[in-house]
């Protein structure tokens, strides 16, 4: 019956740090173009899950499949090369470079050997320049494109990080708490960017503390609690789920 191969399938993932079971038997999938949120209290294992999916952290048990093929070597560059991009909970801009050049770096990402070697020859590449302009526009950064990244607002910085992650056209982006520290002014432009990414058919896996924001954008949500999958479903099911309310939403 025409079952679509998931873009990413997380199968029985466990991660142990010494005596701590950070993730325990977590399974779900992300279909092509789907918007999935991962929510749950602090310490639930959300960032660890992202680290596994992006190849940063080898799981203790279980496997992650991309396009139906398991990740065998957990290396971020190999996962990235298969079309999975990410941002980090703490932004990592090159503060001395302009916003535009930061985004340009992302757009040269897969072939990036070093900042200078990539900036100079690629700086004359017309297609690349178009792609960077498009990303700046998409992220609402055109007005600050020529300012050093160190001087822009936290909200602009977050969207710059996302634009950077989109630069080499991933099929899935993992976004870890993009609303952290952006302030209420930054939430609307961020939500608009996330919606536009999704409209372009790029799958999104979002970790976000602002549950309302996350659920309003999502096709489905994964709820983690103490490393375990507490619930998985569409936003309405998640909002009405008593276990989720008790463990997380109710407080
Ligand atoms: P979340 O992102 O949901 O807040 P994390 O995935 O960061 O949760 O952390 C889950 C648990 O694993 C926490 O108890 C955290 O302290 C622990 N943890 C995360 N990374 C490591 C690590 N590298 N070494 C040891 N413990 C870790
Ligand atoms: Mg985290």
C-alpha cells in the first residue's frame, strides 16, 4: 500500500553515560517533508537524541536509518553528506564575518576545506550568490546581511544559524532550541522561517521549549521524559494526552 520509506528512522535507540540512561529504547520516524517536534522537560534526552541522529554520538543500543539504510559509522560529516543538517543549542557563528559571509560558508559547506579557501573562489560563483541571497531573504536577514554577525540581535543570530544549516540544501534539518534567548520579538520571524522551510518540502526535526510554538508548526510530535518515549502523535493528540500533561504540560 505505497508505504513511503522514512527519511530518518530511529529504531530502539539507547544511550548510556556511565550510570545514566540518557535515552532508553526510543523509536519514531521522520517522513520526507514532515515537520516533527521533540518536546520534553530538561534532561529528557532531546539533545542527546539529536546528537545520535546527526552522527555526533554513537548510541549504546539501537540504530538510526537514513533512507532505509543504517548509519554504520557515527560521524557528523557522513550523516551530513546524506542530507541531514543541524544547528546547535548554543549558536556557533563566526562573529567577525558578516551575516552574508556566515550564510555563504554554510552554502559551501559540503565542499568546505577552510574558511579562506572556500570564500575566495566561491565568492564569484553566481549560482551560489543567488542561493545565499535567497537564504537571507527566507530568513528575514536581508537588512542585516552586511553587518558583522557579532553585532546582530539574538533572534537574527538564530535565524542566521538556520540559514547556514540550509545552505547546502539538506533534506532534513535538526534544530535544537532555536527560540532559546531570542526574546518575544524574535518568535514571530522565527516561526515564519520555520513555516517557510517546511513549505519548501524540507523536513524539520525541532527541539523546542516553547511547546505552543512547536506544536503549532508540527505534523507530529515526539514527547520524551527521562530518556523514554512518553508519547508520539499529532499535535491535538499530544495536547490531550494525560501522561504528557502530567509529566510536562501541566506544570
Ligand atoms: P535535554 O536536551 O532534553 O535537556 P540532554 O540530552 O542534554 O537533555 O541530557 C540528557 C541527560 O544526559 C541529562 O541528564 C544530561 O545531564 C546527560 N548527559 C548529556 N550529555 C552527557 C554527556 N556527554 N556525558 C554525561 N551525561 C550527559
Ligand atoms: Mg537540550
